[in-house]
C-alpha cells in the first residue's frame, strides 16, 4: 500500500478494504492460473524435495522447467501476472451504434492462449452478451 492521502477515517478504512479485496482476488487468480504463470504449480513435489521443515524452500522440477524454457508443459508461453493481465486486456468489448435505436455489441475473438487462461479462471468473456 502506498501513502494514502485520505483525511477521513471512513475513507482510510474503505481504501484498506479495497486493497485487501484486490489482494484476495489476485491470490485466487494466481492459484487458478499457476500452470501458465512463473508461480510453482507443483508444490507437493517441491515439499517432497525438502529435507527438513527449516531447510531452504526449493521449487519443483516443473517450475524449474518453466523458468528455463519459458514454456508450460503444453507449450504455452509462461507469463508473469502483470504480463498476463496485459495480454488479457486486449480482449475488448465494443458497442457500435447506428443512429439512436440500433446498436450492436462486438467482442474481440480471444487468442487460443487467452481462451486457455479464461478456461482456467472458469469465465467466458462472451457470457453476458
């Protein structure tokens, strides 16, 4: 959290709540998208490699492979959370208006990788059309 320039106690509380909700949402998204992020998606294998609970944590062989090859097991490019959000942000929804009464909603077609990411999240960008 950065410096907050709120002077009212309720505004500060609301700001902190929004930050916590955003962090909670990011955590859940990272869990669902771990297989295409640089995050370790095979924690059980990493835990099995540890000699002791106080030993330095290591990443799993699957995470080491992702970091070295920059590819997932199924050939997709590996992203950081920020670059994945940037990639997903290119899926746009536009409303085209013809006159005053006629309008059409146009949704950009997601790339195969974007569709894979949406499938991992369990969402469909076209669901509310």
